C-alpha cells in the first residue's frame, strides 16, 4: 500500500519540499501531502531499552509505516511488537474486534459493500480500531496510530467491496449458465489472501495478470493516480522510469529543443500544410451512449449537428461502429458489420457523416485493431476460432489462429510474437502478418470512401509496434487527414507523490511519434495528469518545466499533442481518473488557450445540468479561433507558483490560473490594450484588443499567429486533404528560397 498523511494532521517528520504552502484564508479541499519517509531503523537488541526521545520516536514511527506498506505486515502486530515497548500504553484485549475484522467478517457472511460499511458502525471520531486510547499525550503516537488505522481501515473497506463484487459477478455468470466464467473468476482470485496490495482488479477490458511466469510481460491496464487506485483497492503499480535515461534528455534551462526531440520529427511537425492546424476535436460519446434507447445514438448526434457546428468544433470523434461483444464497441467481432452496432445502423451512420461533412465538421472514427473477438471455442477451451466474414465487395475474409500472436497468454495463437503490450479481454492480432494488414487497410479505406469518415483515432496503440500505425495511416488516408492514437503512459511517481519531472512519460510519447514519423498525433496524458494534480493540490508550479516550457508533451511536440481534460475512460460515468468536477472550467481555460490540439469531452458541452460550463467552453473555443491560436503557438510562462500561473500565448492572449487574487502589477493586463474575455472561479483570460483600432487590424485578422521570431505568418485555411502521402500533392509548388517556416 501507499502511505499518505492528511495535511490537517500534526506535522510529523520532514515533509517534501514540493508539497508547498496554501493560503490559509482560501477555502480549499483537503489535500494529500506525501511524507518523506526515512529508511527503517535497525532492530534493537532484546535488552536495549530504546530511546523514547521525540526525534528518535518520530523516525521509528515513520519507518514502521514504511514497513507496513512494503511488507504488508499487520499494522496492529507491528504496533504491539515494536512501538509498545517504548510507550507505556496497554496492549489491546484479544477479544476486541477491530473495524477491519468486523468488515471482513461481514463481507464473508455475504453482505454487500454498503451493508458492510453500515453494519460495522465505524465512527472515525471514536478510539482507534486497534485499541488506541482516545486520549494520548504523545503526538508521535497519535500520528502513527492514525496513519496505521487508516491503512487498516482502507484494507477492510477494499476487502468488503471486493467480496461483494466477486459474488455479484459469480451470480451473473451462474444466471447465464456460464460456469466456465465462474471458474475463470475463481482462477483469477487465487493468491488474493496472500497479497497485501489490495484486491485483484475486477475482470475488465484493460487489465491483465499474466497466468504464468512465461506469459508475456506486457500488462494492459490503466495508468493513472496510485492514490486513487489505493482508495478503490485496485492493484496498481506505476512504471518506474530510469533516472539516468530521464536525465539524459537534458530538459533544463536554455536547453535546445532539437537536443531532446529528433530534428526530423520537429521538421515534419512544423509544416503548415498538415491537417492538425486549427483543429478543435470533440468526443461525441461517453461510456453509456451505447445504451441509448432504441439504438438511437447516431440519430441523436444527427439532431445535434447544428449545435456542434455553432460551438466551433471542427472534428467529431465517433465511437467504434462495428459489431462488438461489448456494446461500447471496444471488443470488435465482425468489422464490416455496421448494422449490429449498439449505436445504430449503418444507414444512420452514413447519414450522420454526410450531415457533419455538410456542416464543415470532419468525423473521426474510433479504430480498434489491436484485438478482435472470436466466434467459437478451439480445442484449448478458449474463443480463438473465427468464422468467415465477407467484406463490402463480397470477398470472403478468412481468419485463423495464425492471425493471433503466439505469445498471447490466454488465446493460444500461432502467429508471430506480439510487438506491443498484451490485451487480456480478446485475442491480440498479429500485425506482422501481411494478410492481416492488407485486410485491415481494405477495411479502413472502405470506412473513408463509403461510410464517410475523414480521420481515425487508433485505440490502444501500445498493443502493436508504431511502424504499423504509420503504415495504416499512410496507405489509407491522405496528407492532411487528422489521425490520433491512444498511448496511455504511466506518469512518474515516487510513492504517492507525483514527481515534478515528467520527462520519462513524455519521452515515451516522443519515441512513438518519432517511430511513426509524425504521421499521427497522440493524446497528451502527461499534460492531463500534471494539470489535474496542479488543480487538485494547488501546485500550479508544475505547469512550467525546468526549460520554462509547458510540462507535458505539449511542451515538446505541441502540433502532435492532443490535450484533454476528461474522456470516456477517465470521466463520467467510469471515473477511472476524473478531473475535479468543480474545476472543469479551469481545465478548459488551460487547454483551449494553449498550444496543442484541444479535445472537448462531449458531455461537458451538451450537459443541460451545467449550462455555465457549456457556455465557458463555447466562449473559449470562439476566443481560440478569434486569436488564431495554432497548435505550435508561442507560450511565454511569466509566473508559475503554488497558487498562481500566468502565461502569454502569442501576442493576443494572457492567461491566469490559480486561487491567488492579486497578480503582480507588471503582469496585469490593463485596459484599453487588453480586455477581459472569459473568467470564472480561479481563472481569467484576457484578449488583446488594441490592434482593432489600428490600420493593421484587418491585415492581422487574416494572419496566423506569431512565430518564435515575433513575426506573423499567413493563415492557411483548413483543408481536409491535400494529396497522397506517397506522391507530392498536385500543383504544390515548393518555395524557391529553401527557407523553412521558422515556427
């Protein structure tokens, strides 16, 4: 488990420097502060009396908590055998039942999670669950007991919740006559009682525990906040990044960007003729859209097209449209079958895409090709036998076990080894198989030509090598078509503390972009995590990296960084990693005014229960368009402290985030040069308006944005396609002077 202490508790030990002060006069939510824990002290001899001084006791108490987290020892036992000797407090009676024991017993008796909590009658204000006296004169004891009590109580809650989920899953499987599902569930539960990291995650589409030591090491699961995982009892350990490799990136003050990012990638991403400039993407669904009455989601979106266009959205991301075992579309079965989708029929989808195209909006299809569900069980007792399918031209499509990777730990394929991470819920496709790639490319071309899609969003690109994504993009789309991949990387954590330096995760994204030669953008998960942490804990200093650039992928390759606040996985109703609901407007104030390619989560725009948020998003989109904020617009971060962030974007915007009310006089935008454009709780955005009264106003309205040299460059209208990836676009005259765009 991961230890943490609530900031309101008495100071105990040295706190980490990055957990900075918060204005006591400003009401803020309780925040978690990571405590720097000293190494466990050596065990004392049996005859050693021990030192009960405050300093020694403090260090030893911290060491005990660390020992609990690392070894999984019972907190009460650790307390009795190690600390009880130095503090004159009686050992708890054997007949005393702790809250952990009560909740565990109630869970085993068959009660639900909520019933377990209610029947345990746990009162946080009462004395400790393991018998700590309610009145103690030693603050060190209070702190240690409080932390250990919380760890123990959380474990009990997770256990009760886990037991309830296990019974519910077994009941559903039994009711459907799927005894094998029960057996598989029980198989996955083996070892639960022997672990101390919390319950095994519920069976889902994103998590996998290898079944043997020979199973492929790639583990597919969400990477997010370990503190949130701890609260939910999920078994999650973030990836650890090599500090030497991270340091080698040289992201320090005055570090040239071309020493961090491959120059070839920077050159490709700086071209003004791609399809990523001027894009405002919107996700047109959430996790429950597939449950719309009468399979009516395509029809509902069709009715919303005028409002989506009026909001300034240029691209609409649609869910996977094919037949799928799961209604959401992420377990595809028959790719060419678009009539069995839970979102509606193929005819309705074609009509929706036609309406979007007429309104000037590009429809982006969610492409799930890392895996595909099979139709029948093979000799091994798992679903790995595919039935023949017929494509749009009537050509049979033959699939077999040779289309499944040979090291898939569940589905016994006979193809090549997997080139990426494993996905447990369905057979991993062998993208090294030329026949498979040819079939997939034929399907992708059909989606564009006949169904009407203008771009692709590739799901789980961690599951196969990036060169395959490049091949699919280059051979099925035109230059200028928008494509983005989902590469959900872990952030860099130290225990429960998010490291300030996130060069490790964004370096992984840059490696993927370089491997695809910039043909496809990526969702900027580092920016999501950094911004969310800054907002939740009053740590806005995180938004500026050591080189004074934005801290996520946004700071290195902004023209291929798709920034977002929430999506169907992180936000409602799944809430795997939700942005604070009362700070959503602040989050959009950042991504819609800064470089990168912003993506708006549809429910935030069309939610009738929060018209204020919807209005703020629309005004920010309009402001972005008015001020011509392009993906690689220049950002000058003027201040980044705990409670205040100020940046100037281009020459037209000044952005202030954070709860501090007073800004330094020299940074405050003043009238008549600046006008307050959009403001809300803890954020404000000013627009520069003085140019509108000058003779150059009309000219500058037709300009793009300032380059790094301070000059303006022409704005080229957005074009859906400018030619083939392979051949130069027709009538495209290259500049004769050989000078590149300085941006």
